[in-house]
C-alpha cells in the first residue's frame, strides 16, 4: 500500500527535480542532464523514496512510543526517518534544489512583491520629487 504511494510521489518529485536541473543547466526543462549528475539523481531518488516510505509508515502508526528494554521509548522508525531526511537534504543542498542553496548558487530567483507600505512610500517619494 505504501510502496505505490511512495513511488507516485517519488516519480512526481524526480520529474520536477530533473526539469529544474535541466532548465538551469540548458535553459530547457526537457534538456539533457549531464551524465556526471546521473549518479546524484539516482541517489536523490533513492533517498526521497526511503524518506517518503518511512514517513507514510510512521503516519500510519497508532503511537510513536514503544516498550523498550528500559521502558517506553520513541519508535526507532523516527530515528531512521530523521537520518534519511538529513541525507536527502544534504544532497538537495549540494544540487541547488533547496531555496537557500539555489539562491546561493544563483539558480533560484525570488521575485519579491512590493508590500503596501513599499508602494505607499514610493508614491510619497514621487510626490516629493515632483515638487
């Protein structure tokens, strides 16, 4: 049950990641991704699928606490999911797929909308300049 859902989510994620990288490297979302990045993409797919499967399993649990050797303790799936998340995030950062790393690499632009305060101040400055 979880496997099919994880595969669908992974497929959608990888399609977006490939299109993003192809656009940034070739200017075309359907462009060729260099062979040297294919291993990174394979790892990215594996880490993402592992993270999603663990997350789905954890969400299906009745409780996150299990009886351990010395009493109640957090389910070990939580630790495994967190470790896979760290690996996934690290790889995404190195490829410029997170917002901050994309900005630092110059791969992601954020279009800042002007706030109402900015618009008001701009209009006040224009009034002053006209005087």
